[in-house]
C-alpha cells in the first residue's frame, strides 16, 4: 500500500471517502481480471468456423440437417402419350438429355442434381425418397443466395417416359428437411420408386394417359431399312434414315440421301440418347449398324395409337 501512502503525503486534503472510492475501483479491476481468466475457454475461435465450413462442404463425416426445395425430373422418350411441355423436344430442353448426369454417371433412380457448391458424390437422406447422391446439375438448380424463405434446390431423377413423368408430377415440388452426410463411401444409397424397371427406357405409353378418346391399332413393325449404312452410303435407304432422324429432331438439314458428316453426327446423337454408345471413340459410333437399326425400328413400331 506504499502508493496510497505516497498519495497521502503529496496531498494532505485526501479524505477517507476518496480512499474508499480508490479501493472500490481497485476491487472491480481485480474481479474483471479473474473473470477473463475463468471464461477464456469459451471465447470465440475462428477454428470453430473452419470446422463448420468443412462440414458444410462435405469434408467431415458428421451429418447436418438442412432445408431444401426438392423437385423431380425424368428422361423423356420420343413416343410418350403425354409431355409436360406438350412436346418431346420441350421436355428434353426442360429435363436434359436424360442419359447421363453432369459428372458422366448414367441416370438411375434417386440420383440428384444439386447446385455447384455441392460436390459430386455428396450423399443425402431425403424423406420420401431415401438415401441419394449428387451426380447432376441443372439450369434451375440454384442456391438460395441468402434470400429469406428461399432454399437451395435439389432435383431427383424419377425414371423414363410416361411412368417417369407421372412420378415426377406426383412428387411436384416440396420443401424438405434433408440430412446431408457428405462424401462418405460407407453410406449405401437406398431409394425406392414405385413400379420402376430399367426396361422403362425401351417402353412407351405406360403410366399416365391424357383423358382423350384414343383408338389403339395393332403395332405393325415398319423397319426403316434392313441394310448396313455408314459414311459414304447413299440412296433411298439413307433418305429413309434421315427422315426418321429428322422426325426425332436429331437431323436438322435437308433430306439428301447422302450419308455425310451431318448424318453421321445425327446417328451418333441418337445412339448416345439410347445408351448404345458412350462417346465418339466408342465402337460403332456414327454407324447405322444392327443395334442402332433395331432400336430405331422399335421406336417406329411403337407409333401404334392415333387420337380421334
């Protein structure tokens, strides 16, 4: 207390009241110092933010719950009885080609499209769908951008053709609390789509049918041709092929009867849409061989209904 004695010596006018105030101030300072020491473990730490950010990016095994707006899409077929937009081309533009996801994975029940901030392979549990994984993107699949009441979007693949469209329309668009697992190989995808079969991609007019009077006539195979065609071929068989490819919106030039680069590319795009080839390096890409001919003939033969 030597400093108090010095104060008293330098100023004879210091009263007992002033000394009490000085002691009170000193006590408050000591108390504050003790509080800071005791509560330091609970102080803010940037490391906690880093860990949380990694978890959101799928870098941690610990799951977290997040609300999404979840819609559905499907793979259109050129011979459906009904289209969401009114046409096959319109549904292709709306849903994509329907063959592979943006990361190259073949479409399958439950695969989802997510915003770019969600890495491919992130797994989630969507109530009503099951455990799914991110393999696709989409023009309308965007983040909420922090807007109140708006959530990040997800899109769930629901199948092929009329049945796939029916499932997608039944699901509609829902706001769902979803459990996000991150990129965890130990978690197995588990989904269930009513009446789904891989054979849907080879079928038409199954499931939803518009409420209009329809007369069904027996399906009569109408082969485009029975010959093998490739670059350099010409004649009526090539004209028939170009006509059918134009009807399916793969060939967009004049009908010439000459199998050139444009026809070759149109055949390749048709083959790719039907999972017959992977890319231009695949065996048979751009060549109208037996498998491509048989698949095209199936589509032609499926035109077995007329509206009245």
